[in-house]
C-alpha cells in the first residue's frame, strides 16, 4: 500500500462513476463495477462518514487534516487502497487528455448504452411481472429500485450537462457576434458541412454554432428574418420533437419572417413504388451510395421514410417522412401561415434562394428533385 505522503499530495479525489458502496452488518464495502480487485472493507464508523465527502471532488490533504491526528494514518491507507483499486480517481482537467479520442470512446459507450436500454426493455417485457420477483430472489433488490437507480444516474448526468449548456452556447454566440439585441438574423439550422456565408450556421458539434436544436434555439424572440432547414426535419421525432421545434422557429422569427424547409419527398417515392419504377430507386441508391445492390424498393423506401431507425444512430437516422399535406399540417399547428409549395431554388424571397448550397437538396432524377420544398410565414409584419 502507498504511504501517507503518496496520498496527501493536494490531489482532488472523487468516487469513480461505477463505484459501488454496500453496507452489511455494520461494515462498509467499496468496489467498482469494472475493477477485479477485492472490495475495500471497513467497520470503522469514522471512515464511513469521512469517505462520503469524496462524492464531490475533495482535496486529499485538506480532507485528512479534518481528522483527529491519530486517525490520519488509517484514513490515508484507505485512500491509497481506494485509489489503487480505481474506486477513487483524480478529479479535474488533465492537460494530456486527448478530447477527440475521449469523445470517440464516449460515443462507443453511448451506442452500447442506447442499445442496452432497448434490449433491457425487451428482456423485461419477456419476463413480465416475474422480473421483479426473480431479481428479488437472486439479490434481494427488485427491478423497480434498480431501474430507479439507473434513471437517477442518467438524470444526474443530464443535469450536469444541462448546467454546462449556458456557458458553452454563450462563448460560441459571442464569437459569432450574436447577442440578445441581434435582429434580422438568417439562421441555417442543420447545416452539416454546407455553410452559408453571412448566416448563423447551426448543427451538432462540429459546427460554427454547435448545439442540439432540441435544447431550444439560443436567440431572442423576433430576432430572425429567415430560417432555412435543409434535410433536418426528417431527423427529428414527429410530432413530439418536431412540434416544439417548429414553435421555437416561429418564436425566433420576426413577424412576417419566413421559414424555408426542404425534406425528402415521400409522396414521390410512393408514386415510384406504385409505378414499379426500378430506375428511380436505382438512381437514388447510386446517388446516396446506400444499400448493398440487392436492397428491395420497399427496404429503400421505408428507410428513407424513417421506419425503424436504430436508436443508437441518434440524429443521423431518418425518423419520419413528409408529403406536402403532412408538412403543411405541422406548420399550421405551429402557428405558421401562407404555407406554400416551392421548387428547387424557387423561393420568392431572394435571400432564401439557397437550395443549391446543399447537395441533397440539389439531387434529382431526370430533372425531378427528390426533395419537397416548402415555405411558410410567421403571422404579422408585411406579407
Ligand atoms: C442530412 S444532414 C443535412 C445537411 C445539410 N443541411 C444538407 O442539406 O445537406 C442532417 C443534419 O441535421 C443535423 N441534425 C439532426 N438533428 C439535429 C439536432 N437535434 N440538432 C442539431 N442538428 C441536428 C445533423 O447533424 C446533420 O448534419
């Protein structure tokens, strides 16, 4: 074991996210879900209460100084063991950490977690009410309390990230010269790599303004003149996410402001399917490089229309498809007026003749674009 000096180095320590604390017959056991080492066990009430402070990052030296002198050696040995086993880790910013690498590994964890939660739901559905009993018999704790613990861990993490949103967005907006007094903005939402000069180009990281638009648009009410969404809407859940998002788009638009929306034209796909138009689908697959060459028209069409996306694909997956009537209804429900069908680059508003900026919006088959082009106006202002 490390000696007192090794531990009391001014390092801030915190419990690892997978540290598990158990209490049994007056003893406390601490271990991690991932480490193979035997748990740390203590029956010293002094240590039990004292260690709890490492739920938040604490400086080891200061923490030790809080103890009576005769208890410090024991506490330092406990800290050394817990560090070695991985139950206590160093908190704070490590200059050597490669953020991109860490981010890639976190994405892998999230993919596994998203799939795992879905599969857990399926397992529980298979057991029905027997899951509660079966788990209680095995470990003394039933399903409900374990699910509550998982939910609390997720809520905790989301809460911490929610607190980081404000400063994260604020610094980006400052760099873009946008503040609460900005007006007449042009917002390009879901820009991907296709940036429009003079517009605020918004997408998830990396983007000039990196955000999840479902957090709410970080602009004042009535601050935008135009909003352009090219192939974004089909990536959001309809109507649960689409409705509040479109309401938010209306909020940030000034009265009379225009939203231009480009989405896959699902009616066109249905027509091609009914006509048995193999060429339409072959050209589409060639354009997007999707399928394995054997994909049926129905597979192609349903994936395009958003059927059965893998939850772990997050924003990459199509989650819904639109024809004009459906998009019109969604816009009406969000409070837009003058909803009209447009054509490729055919906006009546010169500032919105920007479709050619997007490769997907520009894709066509025999001169007919695969996309549906729609514009709508926020009530008020000049029509
Ligand atoms: C198919 S791409 C379209 C890119 C570009 N607008 C174009 O027309 O080619 C969809 C884009 O929407 C972005 N997106 C999807 N959901 C989003 C969300 N909730 N917040 C921010 N961006 C999102 C994706 O990251 C992706 O870049």
